[in-house]
């Protein structure tokens, strides 16, 4: 948090957001894609089981 004091006495705080490196961005993107893929894989497994039980 960065504090900024103005002449009239009011204080404003600024949140300094960490600047992400390219590597961090890529890792984040990969994690998101991985979770999406995991979700679809789970969905396929569940559907397969449901189909087998219906037969």
C-alpha cells in the first residue's frame, strides 16, 4: 500500500499491483487451461459411466 497525502490533509492509499513477468502469465494461463481440460475429462468419464449404466 502506498500512501499519498494531499495538501488539504486527505490521505489516499494506492494498492501497488505486482507486475507479472511473462513466465508468471504463461504459468497462470497454463493452469487455467489445465483446469478446463480436467473438467472436460471428468465430464467425459461421468457421461461414459452414465451410458454404461443405462444400457
